[in-house]
């Protein structure tokens, strides 16, 4: 991928290479752990005229701000123009919460499969398909939708969306079609973009970017991720909130390697929601439990919609409530933190998504104090 702009963090000498931009961040209070722009390398979020270092946040450092250079601004515009978009159609809009706010969109992306055939040549795919780039839970896409009264998908959503169907499921459903089939979780309470997407019915027209990101991965070690954690037979602790958190976690839970892993190793999910009525995929929880996943909902009635539930809210009080409730749920087990994990914290890997930035940073520091190796705290909502 072409390099078009650089920014670096002086304390940790981390460098980010800028890749395609969706849209400028509209909120100066956007959580640091959530990328509003697309970055190759380690996680960073762009706020107003600066970006902040997620790696320093996770270490409990000062989180220095990084000024954008003219070269970076120029590269942002260049990469935005070079982003590849594919035409897509909504084939199903499924209700996945009791209150009807959480919607699972099944999206069919135009993706013709061309094959080479001959007398001495077996049927072989000619070139890579769109779906072939979706390999790991936690990978994301950009979405364009049609503005009201228009028939062309020109309105770009302000954030990236994690694919909520697992890579194996998506490839299976796409195998015999000239299309790539994926699912995306949206929330009617998540702002104007979410409402527009949640209202789309079958036949709704979209444009979808190429798949981006490394899925659930470490900020500190590029070789450490969800797949390596499963291969090493590590206990898995999953923590998420709202649609942003549950979308990629659902892809992880239903991913075949994780399901096989759960038959012999502890896998625990802590999911923060306003209540049972607003919890996503509630009907699937029993199936997950039968597969070996321990599902622990953390209901916080004080939360008001996705604006707070997935970290878009700017109320410090909400962050404090979320942090207190999560710490009580995760660390307040009768048998202590080891009871929540089902194993030794030093061997565990943790997946975090959808939490507000300050809560993510505080929780990460607490996890490392309890014995979790910091390189095994995995995030997906950074690029």
C-alpha cells in the first residue's frame, strides 16, 4: 500500500503510516482506542488537529498529542481519492435485540468469481476475490449509503464497521455466488449514520470499501493476535460494549478456531448493555454457552443508547459508571480475577472492543496489574 503521510510518538518512537481516510472526526472527545481514520501500523485516533498514542495510553503514560504535518494532510486527501469501493446491496435487515434497536444487516457485495479451466488445468480461481481479504475477526470496512432522496451511495459513514459474521461463515456463504456475503451490526441509537443504515431494507444500495485492519491484535507485538492465542491454548477473556463491541466479538465467538478452542479452554464474555431488552444477539447466547463460552452480561440501566453504550458519549460520569461496573464484574468474582478467567492471568489473552477510550485505558492498566501480559491485550477498533 502506498505510503502518504507519517506521524510519530516521541516517547515510544512509534510511527503510523497513513492509509485511506473515511471522514474527519466530528468529536474531539472520540475515544482514543477507536480509529476514526484508517491507519496502517499501530492504533491511533485523530482528534481535531492532533492524533494521540494508544500505546502510551495502554502503558499508563502521558498520551502525547502528535501534530499533523502538511505531508500527512496531503496524503489523507490522496488516499481518500484512491480508496476502492465496491457496489453492495442489503439482502436482509434482521432484528437482533428485544427492543428492535440492534439490527444485523446482511450485505451482498458485487464480487464476480472468474475461473480458469482447461483439459489439463483444474478449475482454478483467477485472481483474488473481495471476500478473500477477510481473514480474521475484528477486521473492518467503510460504508457509503444513499442520502435521503438520492439513488447513489455518496454519503460516507463517519466510522468503520467491524464485520459481525465470522470469516468462515462469510466465505461459506459466498463460495457459490458472484458476490461476497457479510453481516454488519448497527444500532438505531448510534447517531444519524446508524439510523440511516438501520432503516435500510432488502434492496438498499450501499458502497463498501476493501477490508482493512489486522483483526484483534496486540499494540506491542505484531505476531500476537486472536489466532496465536487460540493456537497457544490460552484462556480468552472477551470484553465489549454496545454494537461496536458485540459486532466483532460475535465474529470471534462464532469463528471455527475459537469454537474448537472453547471445547477445551476457558472462554469468558463480559458484555455491557443498558439492559436485557437492548442486548444484541440475546437469542444466540444459549448456543454460545453450549459451545463452551461463559456469557456474563453487565447491565447498566443508566446508559442511554449507543451514544454512551459504545463510547461516543462525552459524559465523564458515564465513563465512571461503566468502569466501576466492569471492574466489579471482571475482578469481583468470589474466587477473584482467576475465577473470572478460569485460568492463570499470566497465560490469558484479552479481547477488548467498543469501550470508551478512558475506560479502555484504565481497564488495560488494571488487567496488567492483575497479571495479564500487556502484549496479550488485543484490540480491533484501531487500524
